[in-house]
C-alpha cells in the first residue's frame, strides 16, 4: 500500500511540475505583450485550465472509452463537443479579464476569437497527446523487453535445472545395478557423483564460467562413467591452451558428453573410445565430441538426441543466437558432435 501511494505521489508530482513549467513558461513568453502582469497571469491560468481539461478528459476518458474500443466516430464527436466547450470557456473567461482590450484585437468579432482559441486548443492537446503516446509506447516496449528477458531467464533456469535430474536418473540406475554386482564400485560411484553435484551446486551459479572449470567437470564426469563402464574404455580429453581465459555458459557441454556415453559402442575385443577436443580458432571455440559406435548393437541406431541434447540445443538458441553452429555426424562406426561457438575472453 505504501509502495502504491509513493508511486501515485510521484506520478502526481510529475504532472504538477509540468503544469508549473507550463504556467511560468507561458508568462515568460508573453510578458512583453501585456502591460498588466495580473492580466497575463489570469489569462495564462485560463489557458492552463482549458488545455489541462482537454488533455485529461481526452487521455483518460475519451481515448479509453471510444478510441481504444474502435469507435472513431464517437471519439471525434465527443472530442469536438469538448473542444467547443473549452473554446467557449476561454472566450468568456478571457473576455471578462481583458474587457475592452479583448474587443479591440479582432474589432469585436466573435468568430476570429473562436478560430484563434480553437486552433490553440487543438495544437496543444494534439502535442500533449502525441508526447504521451510516445512515452506510453516507449514504456510498453521496455515492459515487453523486460517480460521477454524474464521469460527467457526463467526458461534458461528451467533448462539448466533439468540437467541434474536427467543425469541423476542415469547414474542412480547404474548405482542400483552395481550395488548387487560390486558394492565397492557402487560406493566409488556415489563419491564421484557427490563431487559432481557439489560442483553444480556451488560452482555453476554464474551466467558464465571459465572453460577450464567446465572441462574439469567433464573429466570428473568421465571418471564417474569409467567406474560404471569398466576397464574396456578409452577416454581422451584435450584443451587448446589458447582457450584458457575464455568463458562459456555452465554445463553447456555436459549433455554432449552424456550423449557420447549414450551412443558408446559395447565392444569386448577392442576399446570403446570417447574423445573430447576443445580447440580455439580466432574468437571461436570448437568443441568436438567423438565416440566409437556400433549401430548394430543399439536399440535405436542413428537416432541422436534425447532430453539432454534437446535441452542444450534450446539453451544454445537462447544464449548464443546466431553465434553458434552445431553439427552431428552419425557414421556406422562412430558418432561425432561438433559445436562451433563464439565465446568471450575474460
């Protein structure tokens, strides 16, 4: 309630300040045309009352009631009646203030005065309504931009939050199986999992993180998977030294690594390979995720994606619009994802 009152007071003060400037400015402009300052002050007050009445009634009654409801004829008719009433008021009031001087200006004719006052009213109310419309349009655009930004931030937070449940779902299922087969390995898996979750909880709260921090997370992820998958697994991870100091969105690359394990071959007579390379070219980072692949042994060969990959594709659209390129190369014996990303140097 106090906030509303303060906003209302601030809103009123803006209007009071405007009409004070209007009043003083009008007197300064016409002070040399009046011998009597009192007459000028009274005439200026009449102008202010007429113009304010035209503006406020038009802005807060006629426009919402008729114009915004697509009733232009009713709006024009009501505005003309209001304009006539305002002009009559000005004619009567200013004539009473100036007396004989008023009659001398246009040789006592009524029509020229009505044209003069009417033109003045139309000019000023049109000017004020136009300025108000531009201000409202600007504020509306800003409000829409804020809403869109809030919507995108909310969606990003939702997408980022989905990484954890998806990863947990896969890992907990593996731990469940390992408990019966190898309790020691299950225990080691849970320890690695807790390290990863701790990093997500405390280290990835910022909009951008150093590429080294993301890579460290990927390496820990691979160690966790190595415990789960066994010894017949070859993992390679290289970082171009020129990339140090670059920053990216947190957990942006993790779904690609998860996708590698999802499509990983299950060879018994040769290593199952996952290779990650992060390379710098100009202002771009090239992230390559390669894994050996055996389509014949997979239930859904040639079907890239899943929740994680769809998630990261949407995050890329939101975080790096028009500054990223994603390529998926699905071969008979290998699966490769290449992300070209324009990143910022810290």
